[in-house]
C-alpha cells in the first residue's frame, strides 16, 4: 500500500473482478471529483474508454509513477448516487459478477459511451400567447393536435416531451404542427415536477381488495414484503393502482416490473388511462434515446411511475415509495446468461434497503415466496373471489390412451369444441411446441433427422417447409426420403401448426388463429391478434405459452391443454413447480367473464398425483406437498445453491474443468459444501458444445458464499479453464 494525494478507483466494463486506480487529470477541479462520475480513461491498448468512479481514496497497491491519469471527466454530476452505487456493489458481491460489468449493465447503453447527458435533455413545450386562448375545436381534422393543445391549456405550465409522449403516444408530429401554427413553442424554463392527475377507478374495490390495500397502506413507511395471492382476474392490478395512487400523492415514485410477455401496449395503456403523470417505460423495444430519456426522468424523480421488464430493476429512483412485481414466479425475471441476476430478489433487496414496501403479485407464487410466507418474512394477502364474480373453471381430465384421435386432438375434445362453437363462445387450445412435427425418422432403418450441433431432433415447420433446431436455431432443407435407405420418412409428434391444420379441416367455417413466436414476429402482430380476440372475430386460438399468461379473454369458455404430460418426468427438481404454474395459468384463461369455463386436460398419465392434487385440492395444497418434498431432500428453498456451468467442444475438457474446480473448492472449504458433478445439463449439447454443471449446495448461505471469491480467483488462473467457457449461476432457476 502506498499513500497518494488522490486516487480514483474506477469501474470499467471488463470481466476482471476489480476496480482500476487512476490519477486525476490536470484540468479537473479536485473538489468536484466524486463517486458516480463517468470518466474517459485509457485502458490496455484502448486510448479512450468510459469508466465510472466508484470511490476516491488515498491508497493504492501501485506506486504513483505506475498510475495513469484519466483523460477527462465526462459528467458534471454523477450518473449514480452513493446509494445506487452501493446497491450495485452489493449485487456484484452477491452474484460474484465483475463490478465493472454490473455497473455498466445498469446504465442505458447510450450512456455506456462518452455521450454527454445534456444530449438527452429533452424538449420542453409551452403555450404561446395565441395558443393560450385558442379554441381547440378550431383545429379541425386534427383531433390529436386539439387534444394536445387542450392538455397544455389544462396544465398551465410547461411539459416535458416524454411526459406528453407517455400520455399521448407518438405525439411528435402533432407537436411540430402545433409549433408551426404558432400555438406552442419550445420553453427554456425547466419543469420542476410533472402534474398529477389521477382518474378514479370505475369500480369499488371488493372486500378482499379493500383489506389487502388497507394492510399495505398501514405499513407504507416500512420495508414490508407482501405476497398478493390471487387468481388471474381476481383484481390484483386494481390493488396495485390504488396503492400507487396514494404513493404518488405523497410525492413518491413507484417501480413496477412485469414479465416479458406481460408488458403489452394494452397493459401500459391501462396505467396511462388511470394515471396522467409522467410514466417512464423501460424495455428492450425502445430506441436508445427514448430509453435514456425515460431513465433520466426516473432518476430525477420527474417520472412518478416506472414500468418495465427485468432490466428495469436497475433504474435509479430519486424518491422510491413502492416496489411491485407482477407474476413474481415468472422465469423471465431471472437473467439466463452473463450477469445472472434475479430481478425479483433484487426488488426485495431494494425495498429493504430503501425501507419501502414491496408487493409480489401472482396467481401461482413460487415455492421460494410461499416458503418466505410460511417463515413469516412476507405477509400473505389473498384475493379469493374473482373480481367480476366469475366462477372458477370446471376440469375434465381426459385419459386419451387408446382413444380415437384427430392428430393431437381426441374425439372428446373435438366434441367439446363443437359444442362451445355452437354456443358462439371462444376456445383456446394450448400446446407449448411450435412447428408441425417434432421428429422426422425412418421406420425401416431407424435414421433420425437430428441437429448435429445439439444432437437433438429437428422440428419440421410446414409453413416454411424446413427443419428447424429449436435449441440453436439452425435451419435445414426438408427431406422426404431417408438418406440411408431411401424409404419415405415419417413425421411424429405434434406442434401448433399441426393442430391448426387438423382444426381447419374439421371446422372449415370457424376463424382459427395460431399465435406463437412464428406468427407474431412482426411488430404489432401480437397486438392485432389480441384485438381480434377481444372483438370476438377469432373463434379458436391455438397458442404456446405466450398466450397462456396474463391476458384477459372474457369470452373464452373452453381451454384445451393438448399435451399435459410434458415435464411430468423431468429430472429438473423445479419441473413440477413450473408445470403446475403453467397449468394454472392456462386454465386461468377460461371463464374470466360472466360465462362459466371448462378446462379439458389430455393425458396419457391420468393417475399422476400432480393432476389429482392440482385439480382436486388446488395450487396451494399442491405446493405444500412440493415444499415437504424439497425439505425432505434439502433442496431450495430449504438450502442454497450455486451452479458452475461449463461448455466446451470436447466433453472431456468440460468434465476435467469441473473436476479440478470441485477439488479446489473442497480444499478451500475443508469439504464443508455439498458438491455434485460433473452433471450434464438438461440440454447436454447445444451449438456444438457439451455442457456440464457442478452443483454446489449448503444449508447456510454464508458458508456457501464465503469462499466463492477466493475459489473464482483460483479457477480463473487454472489451466483447465483455458479450454472451456464457464460461468457461475447463483440461485439458479433451471438445469437447462
Ligand atoms: P389481475 O391483475 O388479478 O389479473 P385485474 O386487476 O386485471 O386482475 O382485474 C380483472 C378484471 O376485473 C379487470 O377487467 C378489472 O377491470 C376488473 N375488476 C377489478 N377489480 C374490480 C372490482 N372491484 N369490481 C369490478 N371489476 C373489477
Ligand atoms: Zn432409413
Ligand atoms: Zn441445434
């Protein structure tokens, strides 16, 4: 350690697990240097890259003459405050992920470069004298312009463009026209705070909603975690909005996370209709500029509501008042590569650190959350009635062994479809598999069409007449004859395209839509489908899990689960939990309106306890028995887990690496941790790489985490690491 006058400890986006020491440049005013500022530095061979000052010290491991000066300071004010930097440091420690990568992933990508923040300061609009008393009705043929003008007249003070945009989407052209007409102009005055106009809910909350709301409000100034447990359609979103209203009126901000599939334009619109405030949206579909402007609005406190998907959890808030995560069990909250954080767990961490409440909403809570409720760490709020008095659906478990089938659909299911069609109701068929057929094989010699990089069967997609590997995405020309013996090949196993074909033949009069990733690639495709479903235009929809979650289809009275058996016999210990969640979510699509709903479940294993427990006793009963199993075998949440994941072109390299790493960990910990491995991943080979895992487990989180950093240092410098790709996964959510 050498003592220096002033050392800047800088985070840089590199895989190295440390900060880098720099000296200030001559031009910097030393008094203004502070943590959170971005600086330009030279690093290795690169002359100008962006770093962030994490701390300022007068100690360094390096002598002064070895230290470089920074090139210059980029920002006038820090991009992150102390509190946020500490949160990011915490995340880097907990997930054992390099601090530089963690900090940079929390910035909008435009600010990861040297861009000045002022570049993203947005336009502020105000009325001209003419515009102030202009009759909005006079703007004929441009209803949008008259609405915008009316808004500014009501508001009586300048408004940010993003605020206007968050209320009236795509308003730019109309604003420019109003400017041209001399009715509005750009203001130089700053907007101190967005106006707050909150519309009344069209409903009175029911008893459950009222008591849930009351209980949260009573602890609104504390860090308490709530599970809001209610079936889909039980009115959770109404509870969120009621709570948000009082938080916003108290001058604070709300962060709400939605699963990737749940953040639809309709869902955002629902919040906009209720809250005419500055709403910041954070998801990957925005342009860089939009995303940065919203991010700045959240950080400054101007945005009262921040809505986004997983990565929105890193948005800094000036004045947090409430954290909400909807469908908390959803797998999209766990990042599955690189920095493998859980947005749900980070949300709870943030709420605790900020001392404000967090609400985890779900119809099918995760076992972790149910366990925390049992331990009295979370309060359990239950919405037991469906809001609009809808009844829970009736289940029919269909044993399809030996039954007459039309492709994947049994005669009984076809009869049900006919009946519901005759009653002018809508039908949803669920199959979590795209494409036409899942196997292409030769009946005479046993040859199979397999992706050589993954050693797994290709799926045949009839629409494009190609074979597609669903694991690595490779596609290949379809073949009809066996390359080994020239016999015609057979197609086996059904996908959504096949159901569509069968239904089109059976019900030529019905309007049938297949809704999966293949048919919704275009930008507004999903939106259009949802509108056509709502309007009643579509009679039968066939969907994968993207259709199973969160949507409200009041006229669907029949849901068919075409293949309920997938996942029943998986080796992933979470498979039954996931299957039960999906099962309940799919069933939740039915009977959400005034009509009663039926769920038909096709299975070859009607005796499986999962069905009996779920259908007869419900999700919570089923989860209690799952929790007992987990307790019995000391699996999470009754223990803590970390995976060391590896992939290599040569399977032995991966196994060697895992064996070496396991030995090193045992040496460090004196065999105190439970280690299993090398264990092949569920998808053992993907894109030409063999994949193995080391499972590290302990009852004590502390014991598990204490040695990991030292161990990672050792692994990083080990010889066997050079031949593989590896990563650490803390609290892993799947074995795939
Ligand atoms: P969830 O978020 O639990 O799926 P929602 O809040 O979306 O449930 O509510 C489902 C439907 O019921 C929505 O159309 C909503 O407008 C309506 N709803 C919610 N609360 C009430 C209430 N208290 N009275 C009448 N309708 C309600
Ligand atoms: Zn053959
Ligand atoms: Zn493949």
